[in-house]
């Protein structure tokens, strides 16, 4: 028996060498016998359950652990510390809540801004609807039927002399109230189109290069060059009708009008160099250009300074600013542009009578205003107020002191539909076919020497021949 006990104790002692956490204890029992006992740590439990622990408490701890894991995932992967340490350290959950709150506030502010814009648009639409309803209900003044010349189907422009068997028919009445509005104090009234009888120009005969009659024909667009990149989507190009040394009358100038700092003025020796894309001169303007309303006249480049109503005369010979002046009360930078936009509030033009500015003012309530300018000082010499809104037309140009307006800048087959004569201070509706071949015409100007319209149509530099009727 003693031997077995000794062997058992030896095995226990060897076990203690293998597992350091075992303990051995010897004690006397009540009956006087010696009792040997030992303990070894359990490999599956770190400690015995405490007397105060219960299954409900263990279940609650397990659920809290799951909750902590879920919060960690929702917080974007941030590591959450033990539940017992979370009260003393910065948790990812409050940061996520604060960020979400800030984003919610920003979204609410953006929503309020959009709501205000929607309300403004709805209000504007209602005003336009009421104005249109008022125009529809207004009685039209009866006009005697006018007579226009038409030809039979066998005649085509350019096929020969105009046939003598033209017939005269009464004109069909059309409602032009949506296109024009005649401005009278205190408001606008309807402008009724009156088409007068004119003789059709002989397109095969020699061009009239001296007369100053009304515009009766615009030819097909002739393409000279296509822009190479997005900067040339729209722009302005021109030739000086009164060129001075060192640049001749064949010199061609252009500016790409895409961008906020348009200051490069490219010069080409002639049309061939423009077509091939080889500039012979590049001038850097001291101040940026606003939009496509610039022009060239008498050895100077005239343009509107960006973000202002200031007009600038840039002398090509000295390559410096020769004059500057504010155009009185003129709208600028999006107040009264053409219908295509582009900050075309002020459009400078040249014709047989000199230098012009086409714009509008708050006093004119958006109607086109024409001012003749002194080419040296830029002082206003005379002003005329028309009866057509500037934002309803695509482009305008001047010929012989008469303003002509184009109806659309995108329609491939549109018309020159309005004319205002500064000599008589009278405006009227006309209908001269005009083509936007490339569907985005951002600039139209007239050259009185070459008797052509210069235009910039969706990356394409084009020109149009024109014919004028007999001068009355």
C-alpha cells in the first residue's frame, strides 16, 4: 500500500514538471490518516464560475458582445474596445453619428436652395403663361392683304435669269406675336408682320457693291476652316474694312471664345493661311475679351472687357490700348444676351456708316438698343431703341445703318426675320432665308467691303454672300 502511494506521488511530481500550473497538498484527515491531494488547471476553463454568476448574466454578456461587433461594422471598420473600456475612450460611433448629422444638415440646406429655385422657375413660368394668355386674348388690328411675288416650281436660284411669268398672290396672314413685341409705354403690344413687295435679285448678274437697299438674299454658307479643339467651339473672326499699315486688307483675325481668359488675337496673312491654320501674327491683349461681340475697324480692334460694360479700342500698330469708355447703362455678363447665351450682352458691329454697339438696358426692359459710336473716342453719337427683345433673337448684324436679326442659331433653315432702320426709326418683320449648316451659330457680322456675312457655326468659320435690293 505504501508503495502504491509512493508511486502515485511520484507520478504527480513528474506531472508538475510537465504542467507548471499543478499544485500538491498534504493534510491529515479526522481519523488520523494522511491525505495527499493535487490540483491541475483545466485546459478549457480559465476560472470556475463565480457563485454570483447566473445563466441570464452569461446570456446578456454574449448579446453585448454581438452588439459591439455590429457597431464596429456600422462604424466603418473601426475597432471597438471592450465594453468595460468604452466609457473611458473615444468611440467610433459618436464620430460617425456627428458626421451623419453634418451631412444631413448640408442636404437640408441644398434641398432648401433647390426648392427656392423651383419656386422661382414656377413663378416665371406662370408670368410667361399669363403674358402669353394676354397676347392671345388681345384683338389684332386688321391689316390689308399685301402682295408678294412668288415663282413657279420650274425656277431655281442660280439656274438663270428670273422668269418674267412671276405671279402675285395675297399673303397669308400669320401670327407673329410670339416672335416680336412692340414696345410702347407702359408695356408691349403686338407687332404685326407686314411683308412688302420687292423685286427678287438677279443671282446670276453682277453684285451691287454700291447701293444700300434692304437685304433680300443670303447665300449658302462657305466653310473656310474648322477649329482643332474645344476652344474653338465658338468664337469671332473678321477682316478690317479700312485696314491700315502694317496690316493689309486681306489680313484675317480670329479669337477663340471658349474660356475665361480670352486674350490671344491670331492674325493670318490671307484667307488661304487661315484655311491652312498658319497664323503670321499673335497679339496678347492687355485685358480679356468678353464673348463674341468684337470687331475690327480702321486699324483698331474693338471689344468689350470681360465682366464689365467697358469698351476698349486696341491699336494694332502700337499694340496698346488707345481708348476705353463705359457704354452707358448697358447690361453685361448675362443680363441681356442673345438667345444662345455666351454673355453676348454687347455686340459691336461695322457697316458702311461706321461703328455700332448692339445691347440693351434695364430702362429698355430687354429691348434691343442701337448706338453709333465714335471710332476714336468710343463716345456715343446717337441711340435708337427697337421694338424687339434681345433675348428672343439668335444674332444681329448691321448693313447700311439697318439692324437685321436672325431667328434661330440652331435651326438649319431659319430666317432673318426683323429689320430696324436707324434712318427712319422704324422696324418691321421680314423673311430672308438663312442657314445654320452646323447647328450652333454663335457669331454673325457684316463686312461692307467684301459684302459678306462672317459667322462662326459650331467650330466652323464660314461666310455668306448677300444681296441688297434697289435703294429707294
